[in-house]
C-alpha cells in the first residue's frame, strides 16, 4: 500500500500531471469568467430591451398625444365654424320690401296664392 501511495504521490509531482492540473484550473477559471461575462451580457441585453420598450412606449404615447391634440384642434375649429354659423343665423335679417301691387285681383286664386306665399316669405325673413 505504501508503494501505491508513493506512486500516486510521485505521479502528482510529475510535470505532465502538474501541467494537466494547471490546464484544468485555467480552463475552470476561463469557464467561470466566460459564464460571468455571459450573465453580464444577458443582463445588459435585458436592460437594453427594457429601455427600448420604454422608448417605444413613450413614442406611442407621444403619438397618441399628438393625435389627441390634432383631434382637439379639429374639434375646436368645428365648434368655431358652428358658432359662426349660429351667429349668422341669429343676425337680423335684412329688410325685405315686398312690393304690393294694389291693382292685384286677390279674387283670382292663383294671384291670391302667390301673394300669400310672398307675404309668408317676407314674414319669415323678418322674424329671423
């Protein structure tokens, strides 16, 4: 048994075995370093994706705000147009002079109907 232990101890002291241990240690260290870099890169990618989502979200909100502002401006223009139209309708009507031909034969149904129509139009224009 001593011989086996001695041979095992001697093998550990051989340069090839020491080189293999050193290579194994360097490889393990490189793997751990690569894993840490991978995790850092993954975290950086997630952070970049989150920033991009926030930027896209902000852009979307800005677009929605611009569209809402345009809709508001359109609505305000429409309200102003309708107010002008309402004011035009409320404005006093121009004076209407209806010439009445005193020589009209109001007993004639056609003339009487035309005269009544003219009077109704004149009255509606006055009441505007």
